[in-house]
C-alpha cells in the first residue's frame, strides 16, 4: 500500500480522512450528545438542493451547498418554533425539498448528472485541493472554538437549561454550533457523500461513548476512531477494489459492534468476579 502514497489522489484522501476525523470528533460528539443526528442528516440531504442549483447556473457547487445548508438550518429552527409543526416534521420537510430540488436541477443540467452519485455516495479518492483547503479551514476554526468553549459546550450538550441557569451564553453557542454543523456537512459532502457524512458524525462518537466518561474524552477518542475507520476502510477498498465510502462506513459499524461486544463481555466478567467474591 505504500506505493499508493506516490499518487496525489491517495495522499489527498489520507489528508481528508485525518481532517474529517478531527472535525467529526469535535462537532459529532456534540451532535450525538444533544441527539441532533437527525438534524445533521436532514442538512446533508437538503444541501443537495444547493449543489443542483449551482450546477444549473454553472456556479461552484460548494458555494450552493454551503448557502443552502445554512438556510436549511435556519429554516428548520424557524419552522420548528411554530406551535403546529414539530421539529422532526420540519426536518423532513426541508430534507425532502432540498433533495427534490437537487434532483430536478441535476436532470435539467445534463453535464452535471453523471456527478450526482458522487455527492450522494461520495468518493474520497476524488478529493481536490480546494476540498482540502475548505475542510482544513473549518477544522481549524472548529478546533479553536471547542478549545475556547469546551466546558460551556459540554454543559449545553448535556443540559441546556442547567447551562442557562449558570449564565452560559446558550443562544450564542447554539447558533454558532448550528453554523458549524451545517458547514461541516458541506465540508465532507463532496469527498465522502451524504451517506458517509451522516455516519462520520455519529458512529465513531457512539463507539467512543462506550469507553469514555467525559465529554472531552469522547471527543479525543472519537477522533482516533474516525481516523482509524477511514484509514482501514481505504486500505480494504484498495485491496478488494470496492467503493471507499461504503467500505469506511462498513468498517466503522464493525468496529462499533466489536467494541460493544468487548465492553459487554468485560462487564459480565467483572460482575461474575464480584458475585463470586461476595459468595
């Protein structure tokens, strides 16, 4: 596999994997703790509308995806505050609108249609320098933001009402984190697709939560797990000549299952030892 490092497309894929691991570890931990995975999934699908619009207008798709994702986040928040509409219904509405608009625009732009599967399923091996620059910039901003507000973010993630009672700037932090979530989805969309974007922001964090007890520990462990999932997935996709994005998702789920099994067995063993010692 070392010979692949001589190819720029594989080097770019490795860089994206590491950056996405850091970004996903930070914002993904907040998403999982706050139970916002459905919102992240809705933004990922809705952003396809911006991709389709930009393709129809011959504009950079990343611009349309960013704008559409931010507008979708604002729309979900606005609609969900309507008494007659629940949050999950608002997400489904924005989700469906973005997907349908993106598909319609893709069919109206014949030159773009062949690339549509890449935005849905992703192809990390097609990551470009511009993808890396955008992802690196957002990762740096997110890392600095989390280092600055880690205790406050943790407080909001576990109990926003308690955070408000101890005078944490809840509205500012929640709005900032919503923007980061929207842009994070876009940052990894082109390289990893909608399917992997959702997985990257949830599965490694759930896996880390099996062993970690603190918010900061979960972030650190999920970063390592995400990078490991990506590198192992890339290696297996190369060995068996299968799609890299799907392989990374498959590997992340297998690693979660293994970690969960190990944790369950160790807990049962400790329980048996404790029971026998009391006897």
